[in-house]
C-alpha cells in the first residue's frame, strides 16, 4: 500500500494540503515526483539497504523524499531541523547516509562542512540554495516518471529524542516485498484500529521529522486519504482547519490539548469540530482532567496510545475506558505484554511501581552502532523484553499507569518522588500557561522538588502567586511530594512536538 495504488482511482485527489502556503500535491503528482526522485537515487548508485537523510520543515517535498526512499528499498532518516548543524551532522553520519536532502528553510541545521559528514556523496536542496548542494528540482525534473521495474519497500530509521546523551538510531529489518503489495506495520495496526481509509481527512499539527507525525502521514497516504499539514501548531488555527477541511482524524500531544482548552470559551465555540471521528494523542502523559475536558468538548472521540520510537510495544485506550480508568494509558495485548519490574528485574504485583518492560517474542529493535545501549534496554533475564525507561504500575484489569520516566524521578531524603503528579495538578490552573517540576540539588535531602512555571498572559509573577500555586498543589498531594518552591520563567524548553526538555532546566540549577 502506497500512493501509487490510488493513481488510477483518484489521481487528482490531494494527498497532502499545506494551508499555510496554499500548496497541495495530488496522488498523481506524489507518485510521479517520488518515481523521478527514486530514479535519481538509483542514478547515483543508491541500492536497497542504503540510507538517505532528510532535514526539512513541514514542506510538501518531504513526502516526495519519504516515498522515493520507501519505493527504493532505502532507509530514510528524518532529522530535527531545530538542531544545530553539529547535532544534525552526528545523526547524518551515524545513520550512514550517502544522500542528504535538505530544505533551504532548515539551513541553520544543515552541516555544510563535508568533513563532518564524510559518508555523504550526494546533496540536494529545495526551497533555497546551500553551498555544495545541487538543486532538488533540477535533479528530479531530469528523471523519467515512467513506472519503475522494481520497487522494494524501504523503511524509516528514526532517532530517539536524545534528552539524555546522544540521540540513538532505531534500526529494524527491511520488509520483504514490493512497496505496492507489502503493507507497513503501522498501516496494518492503526488503519483498522482508528478507521483510516480513503475518506480520511487527517490534521497533522506536528513536525514530520518526529516519528508519530511522519508515520501517521505515511499511513494516510497508504490508504488514499488526505493530510492537512500545519507548518507549526497554533491552537486557534488548528480549530479553524478542522472546520474548514472537515477533518475526521488527527494526532496530538497533551500540551496541544491544554493550549486549545485555555482558549476563551467564545473562541472555542466559534469552530465546528463535529466532523472529528478520532483524535489520537500520545508522546507524553495526559493529565486526567485534561482528557476529561477534551471528551466533554469533542465527545468520546479521544483515543490514546502509549508507545515509543523503538517500537517495543504499545497500549491503547479509548474515551470510555479513559473515563473508567482515569490516568491510564491503556491495556496491553495488541503489541506486546507489559511487565512491571523492580531494579533486580523481578515482576512486581498489581499496584506496585517499577520499570515498564515489554515482552515480545523477538528483540523488536536494536540501537544503530550501539550494542551497549541496546543491552541496557533489555531485561537482565529475558533478552526480548525491553524498556524505554518509563516508570509505572498496572491495575487488576491490566490497565497501565505511568508515573514518570526514570530519568525524571526525584530522590529526596531517600524517597522517590514522581514530578508528573504535581505537573498534572498545575497544568489546568487558570494562572498557569506551562509548568515543569524538577529536582534540584539540596545539601540536606539530596534533591528538593521545584516547579518552574510560565504564567498565563496577564498574570504577573509575585510571591503571592507562588504561594497560591504551592498551596493549590499541597491541597491535593502529600506535602513531601509537592514543590517546595516555585520559579517563574518566560518560556519553558519544549520540542516542537510538545515534549518538555527537562535536562535543560535541571542543568541551570546544577551549574548555578
């Protein structure tokens, strides 16, 4: 399943629409352009199993590159264009890319020094010019759009967010079969689960270098639907696009829900969201109050899955289950079995907090060029059980609850404190726009709990506001788990996908 399957039936249907520029690309155009680019890849010697790297903003041509790679048996690595050139150079070199395609808009992230990416032999740029890069349009236009005689299916090879240490590449085996007859695993799982089909209109508010947006957009192209591609998330614009394009499906992170919920009620009521059948969220824990508020607003269309770029396993939960099991990220069984283990790897009983491991029949992933990190993610006694470092517990019905990531756990006076609990409480406070709870050094206790708050518009930082927020948390959790102090910040560091980059905050306090 891929865009070429729909050229005969719906050639002029938009495969992707980019509202910010008014551009769109039809299924015929996407098939022809990706065929031409695939021919270019072959002309420069790329063969199945080779790698192409892409550094791009949310540009329509990113889909041409994606599908050209997938119909050529290549691995494609999409790189965060908000990184520095040195950071992207590490990923481009580590994934062993021989071809680099970049957007001119991402120029600050593109490594121009050939010594930093010595494996790259061919460079293309669209939407601008870059030193040492050939023009993308010229390279594509020089190739024939005639059908290819062979189209082995390729795959993505994406990198973890790298919030601690270097990003880690997650490499799987290439599928066996041709791209037009072999279904990718994401389409196989998510299309029947969420009802993706040719009538789907899918809003993508996140950057396509990230795993979920890239893969979900690929699924929509695979079933013949239409992607509505935002350049970047903006709360009111997202609501406007849902109504304008009669969006049926969408994928979010909880921060986006919070931003939309914090719009004035008269603003929210202005837009029609009745066409939405499925609104999926993932990537970060969602406070139960936020999910309940979204269900009250949009109806029982909110779905959550918990997974990782590594693909260790996944849980799923719909609106009805979420209301019955507030705070849960879902039940296992579809993709892997959850085990909650202590530090020695022993299974813990229902209700006890430990590390989340996924049981699979075979090892689901390997970190590229890093067997030590692969081994560190494996269970000590069961090599096919893996973890991404999340902490949580299961209830008697096998619904999973996440308490936090191991890396964010605060140890104060020998007691483990999970900051997510306080963050959830503060998130919907009317005076809070954004919040992070972290552990900072404390001579007596080892660490103490601190909240860093970005205040809502019109609220001025003050001792009185800090005391009000502290008391608000203390009224709902044990005092030892609540923040002992609050600092105010103009803005909190988040990725473009909405994830908090806590190590940046913590480093400010460790170094000061």
